[in-house]
């Protein structure tokens, strides 16, 4: 883990709260036995339902771009097995995380319980539509590539809030941060990332 932390510092991740969260949350708990050897390597790892857990550097880059404050309410789109939501739980007051696969939500909730994390609400649903019951959100993190940031998510962003998402249809996307100022939305491109596309809707199986 120390080697990974040094690598994250080398790519510009200097937020001590974020680095502490990454050191506190054991990534190995969120991946299957077959991939334990890759738990602390900077690479993506397959998880259940044909999905992928992003490499630690991608997780750290996106969370750092979100600039989460202790008082923030965060919406995460794309829960997976819950690793990134667990990181966010150490930085925010509350996290709402959504996934289209019931199996992944169940796995994530088991991990949250095991780690005694009690400020995450995990929901089955189409995260690209958000979840209006808990809106507005101070921060929204889209954990996968989208061709266009959904209007539904922008509508649920609080004034002065920020949304971070990988935007693009190819293998490499542009990491974008959108900040709301009343009815205006200011977009900044932060560089490129490699992540996997998100699909809309709720899976009928799994």
C-alpha cells in the first residue's frame, strides 16, 4: 500500500484526507479471491456482473477532482462493489450510491456493514436518472463514461455544487467538472482518463 500511496502522490494526489481514506479502506475486501494479488496494484479489476473496479489512480483522480468537504451530501452513480463509495464516506457527511445491478448493491451493503460504515445509502436504480428524494446533492460523481452528462443529474446538483464525470464515447475520455451557479453551469476539462461506459436502466437479471 505504501508503494501505491507514493505513486498517487506522484500523479498529484496530495489531499491528506483522501490519501488517509485510501489507506484506511482495504481494497481487497471489494474484489474476489481470484484477483487478490491485484488488490494494491494500480490496475482495474473485474468484479461481479461483468463490471470493473477502477484502478486506484482513477478513483483517486476522480474523487480529488470532486473536492468533497465534510459537510457535503454526495451522489455516486455506479456503486459496483462499494469501494469508491467507502472512500467517499470518509470525506462526506452522507453518500447516496446507485447501481443497476441488485447483486452489486447486495455485495456493497455487506462490505459497508463489515467496515461499520453507516453514512451510505445504497440503492438499486438507474443512476443516470439520479435519485430526487435525497436531492439536491453538493457533489455528484459519475463512476463511468457517459457520452453526455445527463440533464437529470445536473437538475439535482445543489447551487455551488460540483459534478465530475468521464465524458466521451471512446476508450479514452475527458474528465469533466461541472459547477452550478444558479441556472448557469460552468464546465472545466481536467485531463483524460480511461474508464468503462455506464449503461442506462436497471438490469433485469443479477
